[in-house]
C-alpha cells in the first residue's frame, strides 16, 4: 500500500489548459505528477488563441452561461459549479494577470496576451514540482498496463498509478490536437462519438469570379437568419468573412453546431443574410426606385443603399440579372439574401471540434468506465460551445474536476496500488 513516504505517481498526458490545470491541482494534493506533451512545448493552441487577444472566459451570468453548452448544459454546469468564470479570473489574478470585461461581455487579460500568462503558469508548475516531458507522444499501453511514449530517443515506458488524458480534439492538428488517440481508446471499449468540426466555416460554392475578388473580405455588420431543427426562426447580428469557398467568422461560428446538424440531416443548411441592418426594406426599395441617370448599377446601388464591395458582390453572385434591375426584388434580397451551405470545412481547419469520448462513458469524476484509473478532460470529451471564452472555461473546469476525481479515486482503499 502507498504511504505518505511513497506518494502515488500520476501521469497527465497533454499540455493544453485542461492538462495543465489538472497537473496543478494534482500536485497540490501531494501526488507526484509527470506531464507528457507530444510537441516540443506546452500550450501551443492556447498561444494561438491569444494571438487576437486572449479570450479567457465570458461575463455572462449563469444559467445563461451553462446554456451555451446546449444538450450538455447539465453535465458541464456541474463542472462549472466547481470552477466557473469567476474562479478562472481569480486563477489568472493569482498569476499576476488582471482581467477586464470587453464590450461584448468577453473577458481578457489586461494586456490581451497569452504568452506571459503561459510562461508564468509553467514556471509556477515547475516550482511546485510538476515534471515536464516534452516530445513524448503517447502510443497506448504495454501488455502489462504501462504507458508507452514515442520519443526522439525511441520508445519509453512510464509506469504510473493513474492517468489523466487531456489530448484535445481534432482541430489544429499541427499544434498537437490531431485525434490520434481515438483508435486506441476505441480498441479498449471506450465509447467515442466521431470527431466533427465546431466553430467552423462552411462551403457554399462561389463562382471563381466572386471568390477571386472577395475572398478574405469581412462582411459587417450583417444579421443572419436561420431556423432550428424545430422550425423556429432565429436571428443574430455580427460579422463574418468571405472565404474562397464560403463563409466563416464569429456570427457563423456561433451557430455552427445547428448548421452542421442540419447538413447532416438534410444534406444542406439554409440561411439568409440581412446586408443592411437597421435599414427598412420599404425605404431601400424607394431609394433604389429613383432614376439612376447615367450612373452604373454598382454606383446606383452604393448611393441608394450604401452597399459596395463584397456585399454588392454577393447580390450579383446570388441574384439573376433581372432581379438586380427590379427595386422590389433587390430590396427584398438586401434584407434576406438566401444562401445554401453545402458542407462544413474539415475538422482540421476548425477552431474546435465536436465529438470525442461520450460523457456517458465517464463517471461523475470523469473516469472512463471501461478503464478504471484512467480519467479524461478537455476538448477530447463530447461537448462543444461557441467561442467567446466558453471553450476555455469548460476545458479548465473539466481538467480540475478530473484531477479531483483522480485524487479521490487514489485515496479509496480498494484502488490503492502496491
């Protein structure tokens, strides 16, 4: 039996936020903690997330915050009971990173940077005694249950008393989240939902002319109209970006789960864009009906509606020529331009991924029912959320819950190992 003189050794596999917070919590309980990372450094996706200003969490109060996790709101909400947005802000403050709430409700460090926060965090973990092992790619278990890692020096076997997996999903594989863990866990009887893109762009299929002229151009502001699975209509104002194949951007990411599900069900998803929020359709029609004299159609459209560039290009892309000459049809299209989304972009391009280890395959402590002593956290679990800090918050919270569950499991007499 383990005694205080021989503390248990725990392996945390994955150096993203879920793995790092788990290592911190496990070390605080007195366990020996080895953290393994496939890449040459930890937190690579965390750093990329901070390039545009690190969005740590969101100020939305609960239970609205919990509802962002859709059908997983109840389960994720229990994680947030243990570590919510306020707790995350307190944690950042403990590393010297004060935060503020932006105009959209998103929460950022004052300097909006990820690198100083990550450096301070890793330094503190090392000081606390967490042992880091980079360039160690997990490859499963030996026949007698010892962890195996591929390293530049060859295969390494690493015995431990329990393991916490925080390997990420399938998005941004160049940063380490490549879903390579799926086959091995499936082979051991773990129930896994297929990985799918979340917070992603969608293909529409532009003409080469439109794509060549407008790919990379933002559309702002716009209002997106769509229907949910029950047929109820919804609208959301924001901005998006024209890509070479379709659309991406914050307002699209916010509804990407619904759009992806509609495509899975129907083979496509339909939405409509209001290209002139705040402008009345009747007023637009009246302005468009005025004689244009010798002005070109594009110049007349710009003067009458303010639309030019990619927004005007969208009208030409979608509407037949005769509709562009009809003030009533043109005004109607400006307010509700129909677009058909054909497929989501590949998971490797997505900001995050859906799917992963089904939550039903885990107990309340986030231990795999099929593999006692193996816990899991973060994006490799089957939940999803929109961007805006919700993703990071649940990764942190699940990492903490799994770490506390693992420590509790090791304290149980029946699971103490010789």
